[in-house]
């Protein structure tokens, strides 16, 4: 019965109010709601955000109201985004979300959402209430990458080493520390910017161009609107996504390649300044600078930093190994690949299936060089 | 017949007299005993020198003074020993009830409402409710926001009543409290009765602090406390209070992992150091927005932690 009602709601929404078609507010009367299996709402969406009412002190219903506001604002901002959708889970008056015993991540997985958002609200009767907002990237968007090739001279001629420096997005949670309720619109800018990036980063075509431009615009709006009270971590994340989007634009609009790359580099640098402890901006900047033909030594330093800030990352270690081989530090590259192998074993996954081949190649070259 | 009655009457009053004497100080008992001894000594001296001692009344008075002083001192001493034993048993029971286990990372919060209202007062009950909400708020922060690289820490509220620290916890005894309760980190507060405001502090155990060397700041003032407002606000919504709380707890947990790694051998050692390096970097990432905070600068972002990160990375990469 419940499922039929939901289907009917989607159908009616599509017929009566097309703009609301990509959003749905769900009131859960049953505290065991998430323990039951539910139909995936908007199954076609691939930039789907699920949000929950903000937790608030007992008796204060402001958390529900703010969540509804965010829902409506986000919905307006994703108009024209194919595959964009939002689901907001609310409890009936007098009930609180914390009784629902579910993590946002689990709910997002159930609903096959890419992003989940939750938070806690501190009501301030005399003015702006405060909200701590948490954004989880359950299924992170595509990062960026660049081809990397180096040639090592040995007795039997030059040996090419080829691979890709990849930016696998490791920052899967972004904390917005204390957003004022009046800044909900800025938060919606960030979220919609990210949703546009999700879609824009899927392909490299003309459609993507427009989506990536909107992503840059929205994330820029977020930065501007929060400039009086900078949240370093979230602002850094906004800059790094702008850098990614600009890099992707450089691949689509070849005639403006350098302009886009320089813009990407600028935002990558700011992202590092704002949050020097996050590894992703260093990898992103290394990729951008590789495309801008900076020296291998410079790229190497950035990737080294990325490894030290994310010691468990397979991709960061692999990237460094690749570039190490290019700087002639073969022994370091071999050791780094051994670390990648170790991390793969620890994580019980085989991200780099051709690891053996590269390891063998580097060992042979190293042996040849030592015997020269 | 009359004198026999007097004698029995005197014996009846003896326990009351002994009780009374046992309440005197040891100094007074010594003086009274000395007076009795002098009277008896004088009596003997007079008896030996002139064949006639003091009057019966004086002699009896000297004897009674000596007897009552000695008995009173013995009684007083035995009562004191009994009280001490009872106190020790109560403390042992308290520690047994509140001591935490070794398997998890414990943040112990000492109830600091005792100093601002008397037990039993309505104000005390209200403050205790606030204290419980405050601890619940701290739990929320730690359970919701600790990065995935960490397991979830445990938080326990400990009363001060019937504890060995019923006068409160401060800079001088926090190590003793951590040690006796087997905790990893301790939070306490100092609150002024008049203004109902004060400050909260958090300290890592000496054992954890030593992992990073003697110079690591392991005690941190967290944030101002105001019992007239909602205590949760400062630790959940104020960037400074929030970052110091979560930063110090993550630091304690990372140091615990480093310590475990240092004691491990072979493959386990590498695995534990990999975990430690993930935790140390996740810790800094989490509070990077407050990297200029003076307390976090000398703890979470301190040079001792730089050294630990380097060590952990090298061990995790099998380079040591």
C-alpha cells in the first residue's frame, strides 16, 4: 500500500508539478522505517542527494523546517540537471530523527544516492540558529587524470614507462562547521555545484561543458557567500572541485586549454593554502602541473606530500611510484610499488592489476643500470 | 552502703567519661596524663621522704587523670583506625565500581557540579541534569564526528561524591585520577559558585603523553563553561571548543595506537603503524581549520607529532 502511494506520488508530481519531480520529502511515521526494504525512489538519478531533518533539542521543530528549506532551495538550483534529485527524510511533529537508528550512509546506500547530508542544529531564539552540517560522498564523483610517460636510458636503449597519474577522490566527507541558518542558500550552492560536477565529470562532451561551467559558478557562489566566515575545510573542498572542473574543461575546450589549466592551478593552490592537511588538492595540482609541463621534480614533491597525508591510499602511492621512475629514482619507485602491493593485500582488493608487470619492468631496468 | 553505691555510680559514668576523653586532642590528653603522672609521682616522693603521701582525694585524682588520658588516647586511636579502614573500603568500592577496562579508549568526565551547590539542594539537582546533558553532548560529538580511521571512544561520567577526590580535580591531582580509574583521558571543570561559570580541561594520561616525548602538551583548557546557558553549545557549535575536544581525543587515540605498534612485532607491527599513520593524518585533517589555535599548535600540530608521523610512515612502509 505504502509503495503504491509512493509510486502514485511520483506520477502525480510529474504530471501536476514538473519542477518538483526531482525532489521528494518523505515523512516517516514508523521508527523502524529504515529497517524495512524500500523501493528506490528516482532510480534513474545519478546525482542524487538524500538529506535528513537536522537534529535539534527535544521540542524544537526548527530542524525539520531548515531541512525543508534546504530541500526546496536545492531543488530550485538543480533545475536543468539531468539525473539530479533530492530526497529529504522527516519525522512527524514531536518525533526526532535520532530515534530512527540508521546512519545516513546506510540510508543513502539503500536509496542508491551519491551524496547524503545530515546535521545538528542549535536553536538560537535571539537570532540565527547554528547548524553543523555533514556531507558524505557515498559514491564519489570521477576525479581527473593525466597520462604520464618517462623514458629511462639503459644500455639497450631508452625504456618507456607509461601510466596515468590519477586523482581518486579520497575526501568522502565534508564537514561544514557551524553554518548559520541564514546561510542555507550558500550550502545549497555548494551541494548543487557538486551535483553538477558529478554529472559533468561523467563524460567529455559539449553537454559536460555546460554542466561543469555551472558547477564552477555554483561553487564560486558558495565561496563568495561565506567569505566573511571562512570554513577552511569546506572552502578548500569547493576550490578543489572548481580546479577539477576547470581541468576537465581544458580537455573539452582545447582552444582554451591553457586558460582553463591556469584557472585550475589557481584554485588548486588556494585549496592547499586553505587546507594543507588534505591530500586530494596535492594530487589535483600535480595532475594540473603535469598538463602544464612543469618539471618532474616539482610533480614528485606534490605527490610525495599526497602520500604522506594519505598513507593508506593505493592511488597516491602508485602515482608517486610512477613519477619516481621518471626522475630516475628506480629503487624508490620499486619500494613504492611494493607498498602498493602491501596496501592492496591489506584492503583485499586489486586496483592495479598490472602491478606485477610494472614492478618486473622496473626491476629489470634497475638491474641493467647497476650492471652498466 | 552509701560508698558502695557511689562506687557503682562512678563505674556507670566511666564509659561516658572515656567517650568524653577520646574526643580530646592528643596534645590535651598528653597534658592531662602528665598532670596525673606528676600527682602520683609527687605522692610517691612525699611518701618516701616523709612517710606521708598526698591526700586520698589528690592521689585518686592523679590516678584517674592518668587512667582516663591513656584510655582516652587508646580509644581515640582505635576509632581513627576504624574510620580509616572504613574510608579505605569505601574508596576501594568506588574505584571497583568506576574503574574502566583496558580494551577501549576511555574519556572520563569528572562531575564538576559539586563545587557550585550543596548535595541535596534543588540547584544541585538542576546542575546535575545539565551535567548529564553536557556529557551527552560530548558523546554526540565524539561518536558522530570521529573519522572512520578511529574506533569509537567511550565516555563515562564519574561522580566526585564518595570518591577519593571529593574536593574536586585540578592540575595537581588529575594524573592520580586517571591512574586510579585506568582511564586514557580525563575531563574536569573548575566552576565559580558566584558566577556559575568557569573552564573545562582535558588531559591525556602520562603513559600516553610519554609516547610523544616529555615536551608534548598533554593538558589543554577546552572552553569556557557557563551553567546559566546550554553547555553543549560551546563543544558542538563553537569552532574552538569543538576542535580542541575532538582534536585532543583523537590525539590520545592515535598515541595509544602508536604505543601498541611499538610493542608489536613482525607483520602486526607494520599493520599497527599503518593504522597509526592513518589516524595521525586523519586527526590533523579533521581539525585543520583550527590549526592556528595555540593549544592545538603545541599538541595535535606539534613537532613531536610530526616526528611520530614520520616514524609511523617509515615503519608502515617497512623502511625501518
